[in-house]
C-alpha cells in the first residue's frame, strides 16, 4: 500500500535521470529500501546482490557505520564551510593532500565539485583559462572518443559521445570533435591490439592536423569506457594516446569517474597504464556514493600556468558546495576503508568476477566477455559468428534488467544488449559466484 502510493507520487512528480519519461510512467518505479554490504532490499521485500554498486559508485558497499559516523561528526561540528576566497575547513584540506599524495606523478592540486559531470565541466573551463593564460586563446577545440561518457552538463554532454545525450539538445558544439572508439569486439579492423592502437593513434594525429595543432586544447579519455558498454582498450592504447598528446602539446585528460577508487584494481586506473594525465576527473567511489562529491586533479604545470595567468585576479569558477566539509569527511573515511582492506578485497573479488563471467562464454547468447577488476561486461548476441546483437524490440534492455531483478541481481542493462557489472569491492566469493550464477539463469530465460 505504502509503495503503491509512493509509486503514484513518483509517477506524478519525480523526473528520473536518463529515463524515457513516458516509458517510466507505464513501467513505474522500483523502490529500494535498504542496503548492507553488497546487497540491497526493495519495497517488495526482495534481497538483491547489487552487481552495479548503485551507479558504479558504492564501491565500499552499504551500511558502513564508520562512514555514517564521519558524516554525523562533521555535521555536528561544522556542517558547512565555504571554500570560496581564502576560507576553508580541515576535512577538504586533508582530503586534497591525501589525494595528491596518492595520485600518479605531480597531480598535486585538487578542485572539488559535486560529482563527475561538473568535474568534467570544470576541466573545460580550467583548460580554456590555461590556454588563455599561455597566450594561446585559439586553442579552443576539444577531442574525445566515440562511445565515451563524460557527464551531461551543457558542455560536458558534448564530449560525451552517446547519441542519446545529444539528440534534441543541440550538442555537441562545433568545437567538440570525436575519434572512433577502440571497441575491440566490434572494431572493423579486428581485435589485434597493436593494429587497433596504431589506427587510433593515426586517427587522433589526423584529427589534430585537420583541426590545426595550434587549435587543439585537450583530449579526453576514460581508461575503460563505462557507459558506452564497458569497452576495455588494448594494453598500451591509453599510453600511446597520452604520448601523442604530449608530442602536440595537447592536454590529456583522464576521466576516472568510474575507474577511480579501486574499480579496476589500483586506486586509479592510470596507475595500471603507467601514465600521468595533465588533468584527472574523479567522483563516485571518492565518497562511495554516501554523499555527492567529485574532484579535478591537475598537474603542477597546469596549476602554475593558471595561477600566474590570473595573478591577483580571482579565477572565477566555483560552486557553493565546492569542497563541502561533510563530503570531504566521508571521503577521508572511505579512503581509510579502501586502504584498510577494501582495495585488496576488490582485487581478489575482481579476479574471481572476471573468471566467473569468462565461464559464461559457452552460453549460446554470450558473444563477448570483457573487463578489469570489478568492472565488467557481457555482450549478448543472437549469432556468435555474425555477432548479431539482440534485436531491441525482442529483448529491450528494460526486460533484461527486470529479468535479472527477479533473479535477485541488479545489473546495468545497456540498450545494445550488454550487461554491465561494477559490484561493491566488499563482495564475498559467494556473492561473486551468485552474480555469475544468476546471470546464467537470466541468459537461460532469455533464450
Ligand atoms: N565521467 C564518467 C566517465 C562517468 O561515467 C560519469 C557518470 O557516470 C560522469 C563523468 C558524470 O558523473 P556524474 O553522474 O557524477 O555527474
């Protein structure tokens, strides 16, 4: 009864992000009521394994009292302090220092946002400021990768390269350019890592030359493309792209909103790639989803250029809730949990997840399995040789999602017939095995 009336209120008043408004009105809402560890409960009393950590964010898992206590203590002491002008509070300062210490290379300067989209948007503004400060204001063109996702602010949505975020919104703008995705499973050049990497390097070089090397401001990369369907680049691809940017003096931005904070094994995926980006964006696992927060990390040379360029003037970019002390206190506690065993557990559970999902390759519907650590995807096809995707009218993503839900499993079901996995790092072996077993059950029901 309670959930019925809630469902009706939801239908009437709540606009859901990235949903078909009309489709949602028909289907209604699924309401979550609680969570503990890697499991959540819904309003119908089901217990589900959250194979997607909310929205790739609850890396630490649900129900950590120490995180709740960190937030409560900060709220009691000082619920808000602006970071504007010369003001500040202890928690964001300590968090900035902790991130700088752990991030690769000289990514020593941290700007806090409320999430990933505004972190990406902030990089666009900082990068423009940087090139103005360097006396090259004509460097105002941005390049990203097809199938990439970089949030949905007005400017960031144009770096995002998924049509659903453009159609009807008038983005991307003419200063936003794309190169093809590596997408190994469906790359027309095949799946040879070197061939694919060489082709991407050649394409980015040609794009920079076509735009004009003195016009290109920055290139954006997700170390693993998340919302595009968990697309893992070949080993060495990220480094090759980073090196090419260095050759042209183009700023290289690693968007680690999903891959950061243990999702792929190390604290940051860039550490696996052995690269130092000029700027890095993070969010999600930073606070493990308990409260909103994102962060932009910038290298010394980016910070120094902006600082010298501005001189005594204020750099006019800020949000009321930048460096929110409650979010920072939560992030500090989450970081302590990661380093107190969660990262290690995530690495162990991640190896089990990858091996478990690999074992699904014998299923007639499984065309591809890919991933790294606690980030993975299973791509479904109706014909393995022809790699024919599931026809959306026959198996819409919502139906696959519903079927998994009924089996007690939350996964992301992408429209192309791809299941995405990003479970909390605290998963037990048994929970990982259940994720795999429940997926097989869903596939059997889908045959
Ligand atoms: N960048 C990447 C790589 C993301 O995956 C996301 C969100 O999924 C964003 C940016 C946007 O983050 P947010 O949803 O916190 O605004």
